[in-house]
């Protein structure tokens, strides 16, 4: 019997810089929450996420069945891996906390 992946087991999939392309809105919502901005431009959707580290622009286009998928991911800091990590829910929440006084 084949092993279940995190996605088929119902867990939140881990998105990294290398696997944003092809991600669906449901996957993005599970990993990052709702985007700060969602713009529809013809058949394309532009999703913008912000963290203390970066901004990430995702451009989604529908496939043949009409389901949008990420076609391009553009971080404004030039470091897709660091940007993606900073957007994941636990990291983002921790980054927004006030630093402890030393």
C-alpha cells in the first residue's frame, strides 16, 4: 500500500520556494492564509502576501477545468526561500510578536 502524502492525509502542505508554481488557492490559503491583496485581471489572479521579511506576488491562471494554479512567484526581496518561510503561519505570527527586552 503506498504511503500517503501530507496533502492526501489532510495535513497542511508545506510550500517552499521550489513548489509554489502549480499550487492552488486552497493550498495557498492553508499555508499562508488569505492574501493581503487579491486582484483579478482578465483570466489571471494576482495574490499579494506580506511578511516582515518580504512581499510575495503570485500570479495564478486557470487550468483547462477552470481551477487557478500559481504560474509565477515573485518575491520582492529576491530570496524566494526566505520569503516563503516567513509567510508560513507559525513563522509570521512569531515575527509579529514584540521582541523580549534583554
